[in-house]
C-alpha cells in the first residue's frame, strides 16, 4: 500500500510515522523542507518539498500509484484543494482532509471528503481511514460511545431487510444511499447490491455488526 501525506506538521509527521510503522509505503510533502526535521531518523518513507496541490509535486510523491492521500496542512483551503485534486484528477480511492474550522465541515462532506479535526486522536484515526477497512467512521458522538459509520453493502445482505441488520440499542440503519440518492429506510426496506449503508453504532455493538456483515 502507498499513501501520500500532505503537510509535515505535528499531525502529518505523526501520521507518516504511524503508517510507516504499519509497513505502508509513505511519501510526505511539505512546502518547507525544515518541516521534515519532525520525522524520526528511522523514518523509512520519502520526503518531497513543494506545494501539496501542485501537480508536479504530487507526481514526484507518486500520486499516480497512491492508494490514499491525507491533506493535513495548517490551511483548510489548501487541504480541500489538495484533496479535490487527488480525488478528481488522480482518482485516489481514499482521501481524508484535516479541518480547523468546523463551519467548513458540511462543505467538505458535500464534496465527498472525509474530515479529521482533533489532533489528539487524528493520527490513529487517519491511519485506520487510509488503510483499508470495510467500516468507515464518519463522526463520533459524545465521548465516542456512539459512531456514525458507513459500509458498502456486502453481497450476502442483498435482498435482506433493514430489520435484519438492526439490534436495539446497538445498531440502527439511519439511511442508505442508492444510485446517488440518499433515503431513510423503513424496517421492511430491502437492501440492494451497491447500497451504501449509514448506521448508528454503539461501541458495544461493533463485534455484532461485523458478524452480521460477514466481516469476521
């Protein structure tokens, strides 16, 4: 797996180190070469100096072979432009962007971008987002007891009903996206191949959800 990290501040450097420790091939981009000093001497990834949304810089970082990109500079504007370039121009499958201004969150969401805003848990969360996982957390509520998650419908659930995936107090299907349209299903609604499920998940139901989805 290859991942490009844009920005080598505290979050970017920590993320790059965490990904590298997982055995991921990492390229870090920052406009200030001095920023690479935040990386440990044992960091095994590549470093590229330049502006994160510059096409040539991204090519130097290996964007064409990248499985994911994280835009984590100190600028919301740079992050969203970089993320859009990665998603639209280079068709990077998984893109995440750092967010400072919560007021921009809805804009990012409409653009189809996953956002991260809390440094204290951002490194581990981004590592999970960028490394493949069938369950993607969109938002944590409260102290993290409840999460809103997205998952592509496993083939084994096609033709089954929403009721069969619901566990009172633990798992609730709150919406599903089908052919570009999002709707609120009824308990009797049937899943179809290609559906994207949006679920409210209590921490106690994580194992049960994976079991129902055939992920364990």
